[in-house]
């Protein structure tokens, strides 16, 4: 019984090393089981009136979809002058991950 339990734990650890990053946000620190980060990329310190966020997603590292480009965000929110840009990442067990781009700015 003890041997089966030890083998099961070893199998889970080894498989998490190989498959743990199947779906990964790609940037910033990553946790083996769970990741949630916010990374400041750009900021001018100016106040802003508008904010927009868009995400890209990955499922099992097999399917990826979304548009988080700066051009898409600017056109969707009518922001002309970007004053701040942040990335937020989220991942769970290599099954699902996303990277969101958040911009703030003015018309």
C-alpha cells in the first residue's frame, strides 16, 4: 500500500514537470500549479479617462485564441494616447492560461 502511494506521488510529480507548462501565459513568473500575476510594462504617470482590456487564451497548449494587440485595444476603446500598459497572467495546472493586456489613456 505504501509503495503504491509513493509511486503515485512520484508519477504526479514527473508528469507535472513534463505537462505542467502545456498552457502557459508565456511571460513573467510561473507557478507549477497556479499562476496569477500583474506586470507593469509602461507608464507615464499621467491621469487617464479611458481603460481597455483584451485577452488571449490557451487551452492545453493545443488551442490559442484572442486578440490583445495594442492596435485592437486602441480602436475598440478610442484611446489615442496610451498612458499606461499592464499585462496580467493567469494559469492553472497547464490546462488553461491567459495573458491580458490592459491599457489606459485619453482620446
